[in-house]
C-alpha cells in the first residue's frame, strides 16, 4: 500500500537558517503530493502541493519539487523565521481523495 | 476560502457517555474525513465518506460510528466513551486530493 516517510524530528534551527525536511513516498502510479503545517492547538493547513512529476509547489517562501525518480518531495525554505515553528506533514493522495500522511516533523526556530 | 467548522474546540465527557462531534463544511465537497491525532502516533483515519449516507471504515473504526445525512455535515459518534478515546479529533473535507481541516476538537474522557 501507499506510505510516506518523513525525516524524524525534532528539528531546531536559528532564525534565517536554511530548512530542509525530507519526505519520501511509496506508491504506484502518480499520486498528488502535499505539505501541510500545523500550528500549536490548531488543525492542519495546506501549505503547498504538486500534482505531477517535476512540478514545484510553493507558498510563503516554502518550496517542494515532485521527484518521481527518487520518489521524494522534500520541503525547503531559504530563511526560516520564528513564526515558522510548527509541525509539518508530508502527504500523498489519489483521485479517490483519501490521503496517506507522514508522521510529522516538529520544527522549532530560535531567535 | 473553504471553511470546515468543528462545533467544539474542547470537550470533557464522562466514561460511558454517548458523544457527538459535529463537522460542517461550506463548499459542497463530496469527501469528508474524521481523524484522531495522538502524540507519537500521527494522524489515524477513523471513518470517511464520499457522499451523503455513505460511509467507509478507516484504520481505527472500533468504538466509533458516523452519520452523514446532509452533504455539508459529517458527525462522529462515540457510542460509549472510554478514557482511551481521549484525543484530538480532526475533521477534513476534500476537493480532489488536498484537504481542508477544521481546527480540531480536543476531547477528554474522564
């Protein structure tokens, strides 16, 4: 079946550091890929998405590229801020709508 | 923007009570989902629905049931609440892959 593996956290960075959170997936065919963010005490919010190979999703300075050859969708940001502290989830989904989520990676950004 | 509204942010219920968690979406989405989120266990799918009066079991349906009488509303029911059902419950609706989540209901069963 489908699965998503995220790099284990927690991740702690200083403000303005470069961020990478690794995500790899196992799935047949061509699923859509997503990153969600969850701030403390809240539900998840869609951060960005990509629907086919080589697509790049981007939002709020975050980027991720759908790499079919390496089955990866790594999240990157060039300069993190304290307000980026949150839990980040990688996910895949098919046309049927049901998603498979990674376990989440907690990011803490220190001033 | 699509909104998914969960009726309560915090709930405290007693063991054995029947508990209703309500979720309403305002964008005519066909797909709706209930997850629970626990530390170290990630998101686990309880039930989902692709249409009115239709439901499918997720990965952990035991102790739960659902109701979808109208397209916009998807209710999660704990038939007889137990302390191991203390958790954060997240409702979501889907528009062809990506989810819109509600803010969550933190349920404590005492």
